[in-house]
């Protein structure tokens, strides 16, 4: 198809913050090539679906969104990229309506691949590299949300966790240069965005050169030290970081910083040392506890989120209860609970001790209930404190929402003038919708001054 005939492109992203950053970069590339961005539910000439493959559900979601695209425009070109596209390109190309599948190194060059592409009833065309070729870094950041941007600082992973396909989908660990990241942060600042979230596959591993075979030139501490000096950004939030890579010096910098916020998300995956060894994680619960203790010592009001997997092969009832008891004992703020699902080409998929699906779901529910209890307990510790809230654009039932620096979600009656503004508020009671209200007395005080 002649590119001059293509006028619009729509995008849908599945999965992590890193995918959102990359979709935004893909969108900017297509805009530069003459494609106007439209909503995914509108008629478009090109639909780009950026996929995840962490769980089986993500694979099924890809098929669902292909159907969504075809419903909006049966003649629109459907392009699938992302982790699922790298892992199973032929499987995706056989989905009815998919025209093009691009792998890890090809996804940022969509305009050249669709230049002469025609809609066809045949299987989609595949351009997918060997993952060993994904040894270079392409910087990305998202600017779709006016209040925050996801800034990619690292990609790939050298870890060999037995349940994970990410190294197969994204390749070796590699990083952007500090100079490039600082330039991207400054560009984000010029767009009036108040908050940056640092993203990557394994951001604590930051420091590997632009190409994977270079020696480490910098560390994660070097990176956040430089970003701490960037003017124009009110907040910088660190996304998920491995406990063995979260050093005391980084925690202490966050404690001193006026930009980095007191919020950490630290994967645990299991509270059983036996299972952590089977998962080939690079720490045990003793080190994890030390990280939590360090944070609580220097940042007593910090939010601490935890990733945990239930139903991993060999997780007996007793080992699950060991995880439950360990999590219950930790002074954490919330959990992200994942139900283990078998992934092809992983060691875990061949392990004995498979946990029945029904039992996995039961354990997931137990930990989600624990997560709510942890969240409510953490929120109650913040009642009566006066904290800055960054208000978002969402207007639901006449309410607006925002987050404090330490990730407490707050709500109040909607006021369009406050969108993307940081307001100092005093936190009141916990609402039925899971947010904290702004103390009415404090609002009344503000109205008088």
C-alpha cells in the first residue's frame, strides 16, 4: 500500500510500563512518517498492538485486540509487535487479520515495513530476528499521560529465572547512556509533565553499555545521581527493582532527594527460600528482609510494593503458608499477585509438583485479600498527614484522583483547574472506593486564605 494513502494509526499496549514507553516511541515514529494518531476504537489505516507474554492470558488478549481492530476497520493493516511477537511470530501470523509481525529489533521501524504492504487473506508477514541480535539499545519514553511519563533506561535481562521468558523475548541486559537519558528527561520536562517513572526489564542492572558486550561503565546509583539534578521534573519514581540490586546508597539518595519519591517496588516472588532457589532468584528472604528494614529505617513512610507468584511447581500447602506468613510479617504496603502459568522453553514448565489450577486461584485470592489489608493498614498510618498530591485528569462520578509521593491514592471533588497540578492536602478517612479523602477541615482552611 502506498504510504501517502495511509492517514491514521491506532495503538494498543499490553503489559508493563516499558511496553507503554516503547509504544509511545513507535507512535512518534509513525507520526513523523505522516500518520495521525487516533483512538484504537476508531477507524484507522494501521493498528499497532504491542504485546506481552508474561502469562497465558496476555497471549489471548492479543487475539482479542486483533478482532477489535478488524471490527473498527476490516481493511486496516494490523501490526503486532512486542514480547509475544518475538517469542511466537508464526503463531501470531496465523491469526486471522494479522498482516505483519515484527520482532524485538524490527518494531521501531514500522514505517519501512508497511510502505508497500497490502491487506491480504494470507498469513501475516514475519520479520523477526534471532534474539542474540537484540544487543543494542533504543531509547523510549511515553508522554500519553499528562501527569507522568515512563522513561526507558534499560532493556533485556541476563538473569535465568526458571519461570521467565523475558530473556528470550528481549535479549541480553543493556542500557542507554546517562547522557541520552538525561536529554530525554529534559525533553519530558519541557512538555509540562510533572513525574517520570524509570522503567526497564531489570533497571537495577543499569550500567551495561549501549551494546551488550561492553563493560559496565556506570551504575544505577550513577544514573539516579545525575537524574536527581535535572531541573523541571517535580517527581522521579523508581519502578520495579531487584532486591539484590537495590543498594543502601540508592535508598539513602532517595531519602535525601527532593525529586525521587519514597516509593519502592521490590519483587519477592516467594517467601520460601526453597522455592527461591528453584526459581533461581539471586537472593533469599534474609537479604530481602534487610532491604525492607533499610527502607523503613531511613524512609519510615515509604510505600513498598511486592511482586509474588503463587502456584509455582513444588509449592506445597506448607510452603505457600510459609510465603503467606513471611509477607504478613513484613512492613510492606501492597502486593502484586501473579498466578503461575506454564511458559514454553522455561525450566519451570518441566518441573514436578504441578499445583492444580483451582488451588493456584485459591492462593491468589488469599494473597490479594492480604494485600488489601496491608494497603489499608498503610493508608491508616498516613491519616492526618499533610502531603503533596499530583492530580490526574480522570473524572469519575464527579471525583478526581491523584497520588501522594508515597503512592497513597487520594480523591476529592473534580476541579479541572487542578489537573496536572501538585496540591498540598491533609489526608482524611479511607473511602469505600479505596482512596483517601482530603480532610474537609483542611479544605475549609484553604478556602479562607
